[in-house]
C-alpha cells in the first residue's frame, strides 16, 4: 500500500502561524490553528459585518419600533405632529429620533409604566429640552403661598402660577 506524501502546513487565518491540522480529513476545511483563533476570527468578522451593514440594521430597528412601540402610537404621534415640538416649535426628523432630540411625551406623566395610557390623545411630540422641563415641574411653598416651579415656565416665558 503506497503512502501518500505528507501535506504541507497551513497558515492560520487569524494569527498567521503555520500549523498542521490534527486530522488529515479536515485538511481542506480548517482555517485556524486553535479554537481560540477561531473564536477571535468569528468575533472580528461579526464586528466587520455590523460595521459594514450599520444602516441596514438601524433601518430595521426603526421599522420594528414604528410597528410595536406603544402599540404603534409612538410613530403615529410623531407623524401627526410632523416631528415638531408642540411647545417650542423645534422641527426635527428621523435623524433626530436616533439622537433622542425629538421625543413623545405622555400627558398624564405615566411614561413607560406597566399600565400606561398610550392613546393618541395622551401623546404629544416634544424636543429633548422641553421634555426635560416638563418633568422638572415642582410645587413649592414660598412665603405662605404655593407656587409652581420649573424650567419649562422660563423657556416659554410664562409667569409662574401661584396657587
């Protein structure tokens, strides 16, 4: 029975070290010298794939969010208000959604709670600064009188209401 010639060594696709596969039958399939190099290569290829297809995945995330967030009313509220803040008039677009500069606010201040009211009448589009101001309203007792306080009143140039 003739012996076949020994196979030449292969070069690892990750670390570039020459190696011989453990089994002859795997010679043509093996690319890596070890399991560790195989895992490193897999992670590197995965990172490269995500980097090269970032826009595709972001678009898919937005499509999913439009359909599912708050029973679809999140997207309906944004389009109803034309991506414009109802308080200050800041005009945004889809790029501002990704950067969280345009948000949808619950008028009843329940937000993301479990039993939240996601009806269209309860949602309004606001910019980040106005949203921060809406959540910063507080009731203070000053000089024997109750007063509302918050940055939103300054932003809208309104007199601070006294109760």
